[in-house]
C-alpha cells in the first residue's frame, strides 16, 4: 500500500476539503457531462428545478388526451436515469422534479421533454452545488421533513419527503 494524499475524486464523486475541517461532495464533472450529452451546456440557467404546479386541473405534467409521444423515448429514459442518479447521490434538491418526470417514462410527451430541459437548465446554473459536511466535536443527527396534503389533486394523493444528515 502507498499513501497518495487526500482523495479528490472517487468513482465520479468530487471531494473538496474546506480549510475549517469540512468536506464538500459534488458531481460537477458529471453534471457538465450530462449537459453536454443533451446539448444544454450553453443553455441559459434557471433558478428553479421545475415550473410551478397548481392544484387545479391545469397541471402541466398531467396526461392529456390527443397528445403525441416523444419521438425518441430512449433519450427521455436516459435523461431520467441520469437525473435519478444525481438525486440519489448528491442532489436532493432535484428529487421532486425528477420523480414527477419519471412518472411519465412510459408515455413521455413534448411537455415532459420540456420539463427535462427545464431541469437541465436549472442544473446548468447550479453545477457546483453539493453536500457539505462540517467537522463537529459532537456529531448530531438532524432530520428534515416536508409534506403536502393532496398535492396531486387528480389522483387524490398526498406527498411527503424526508432527509437525515
């Protein structure tokens, strides 16, 4: 065995050591690769991961009749898979938008593809975001919960999410 110094890149995960004793984990290179794959690397960045949804019947992602499917379904599935990978590893901020778009993987339409592009534009503006872990003398577990009552009016379902650090 040989000591090669502090790890800075491990299995696609970039690690930055902060002088006060914390570390920042991010996937900046992976995000840039995804943006280049979908020709969104020069797109204008957006501030929100998805367009606003309302509790009325004009939900922008709800299936509509007489709407054509996306011609290249495999491209949609590749995008959803890449976004899901980011969601489960380093980017919990895009989890809700990714899950909404993944629900339509069977029959994606142009509206859903526009949702993917919107999310990619958000990633374009936030490529350097990641998870920051600070060094603490006494580690603490913190939990955060968010829930919404009947957030999916059409199906009559509520949604909730949680994260522990």
